[in-house]
């Protein structure tokens, strides 16, 4: 089968895309949904989703081959260059994070009266973008380390953070990141118009209660619509963050490309934060476990490739994950390794005999074939590990 490699910029209707079986772990920006490309709109959609390259079969295609491209040209890896170390950025990110949660609480409580003011949140979203630009691991790890009793408010901030980080990874420009950040921050505004006894129920909801809870997506969009000149991307984020690729979501059962890219990104960020969060009725789930649950549900929920790229961005063991290592050592992931996601850098803090290792020893697992991560630790198992302090003193290998 004569297969040629092509940049997404050179895709044309009539090309037959093939799935070469290359792992998304190795090539997260490879578009590999097998079949004929039928329209220019389809190509625009592929580019919008952040894909960079594809392979097509010249025999099955209806058009003549274009000049093949070199791998270097197509692999426009958008992995950001950190301009601050994790330890440095955490110092600043902590106040950015607490300021955001404080502001989220303010605008969410105000929304109970039907009022909404976006203005005070604008500099805070810029603060999130600036931090993500300097070192994405600071806010993404912080959001999983800090535990607030008032989940609803911290969740708004966390979805904003993960949406901005993911948008950056997918190659969004600064204005798009701003819209994503605002959409993330305000995505659950409608929850404040849901009766408080349902919103804060310390248990799983009944079917009737869940039906009422589901109205929050439309209610949020309606409330935000009253803001003069509000960007449609922010409205779509609120209204579409529970839609699913296969049409099984709500409120409008939108299918596939009918869901805006903003709605899709928010959906991934929302699901990740909700699954991994500690709630009154459930313990926090380790980030890597949350990602593996999402991986199992990916087919109906998101278009092919989207979740895979989110996992590629965070790493299979995201930074800040407490882990058990070979021989019974314990540590905290301090730097991901995109080339070998199962072998990140870890700060080893506890010896097999239970003794603390102080200061922690930084081990690059990609350079130690004899040591591997055996499992992530639950919050209970890691309760004696001060993850934030370890990351603040980490030298990242
Ligand atoms: Fe929601």
C-alpha cells in the first residue's frame, strides 16, 4: 500500500487517510481516523483539533499525491518551553490559585441573585495563562494538591487551569487561551441556580435530583447571555461542557463536530477534575487512576484522539502524583517524560524500611531501568507525604 506522510496543512478532499497503527503515546498529533476526507470543512475541523500530520494511501485516494513532507516539518510539537522551574513557579502559582478560588466563590454566590460580572476575573485568567506559560506543571499539580471543602468553587478554577493548559498544548493562541480560561472559570455558573440541598448533597443524587442538576448547563449559558458583548466561546463552554461526542450528553444531545472545540476541551477538563477530586461522598482518586477511567470511557465521550492528547500532555503519572516505586520506595513525580511517560522523574522521599529520605533524592526513572513505578498511592497512603513542600524543593532532575 503506497502510503505518504502529509502535514495537515496539505490535506485535501479526496485523500484516503490510513491508520498506520502508530501509538498515540509516540505521536499524539498524528491524525489517524481511517477513511476518505470528503470536504474542506472536515480538514478545518482536523486542524482545529490540533492535529499536525497524517498518512494517506495514494491508491485509495481520489486525487493525485502531493509532495511528501519530511517528519520534522510535520511534527510541530507544541510542547511549551518552561521559562521557570517548577519550584520557582509554585511560589507564585499558590497565590494565583487562592486568589482565583476566592474570586470564583464571589461570582458564584453572586450568581444566586441572577447577577454576573466577568470583569474582576479577567486579570485572574491572565494570571493563570501567564503561569501556564512559565511552567504548566505548577498550577496543574497545585490544583490536585489543594483540597477545599467548597468543591464547587475550586472546581471552576481547576477546569479553567486544565482547559488553558490543554489549549496551550493544542497550539491555541493567547486570545483563544483567554477565552478558554474564562469559559472554564464560568462553566458551572448555572449550578448556583440549582437548589442548594441538591448541589451540596453529601451523597450520590437520586435520578430526579440528577435531572434537576443537569439543568445547570443551560441555566449557566442563559445567565451568561445577559452579559453585554460576551464572547460566544464562553457561552458555548457553559452550555456544552456536558455534551458527548456520541450524542449521549446534555442538554442538547449534540453529536461530534456540532460540539464546539471549547465545549469539548472543557468536557475533558471537567471530567478529569471531577473524577480525581475529593468529595464529601468519595475520596480523591489518584490522577493517573482518573486518567485510566477516562481512557476506558473515551469512545462515546470524546472524538478520537482528544483524550489521548490530554493524557500525553499531563503524563500517565501527572506531576505531583505520589507513587510507590520498586523495592517499596515511595516518592512524588516531579517532572513528566513525554518520550517515555511511564518513566518520569521522581523525588524519592521514603525508604522501604519507612525511613524518610531528607532531602528527597531525585531519580530520573528513564535512566534507571531497575526502578519503576509500581502503583500510584491513594490520598490515605500518601497522607504523611507533604507533596507541595517536596515539589517546591525539587530540582526536577
Ligand atoms: Fe457542569
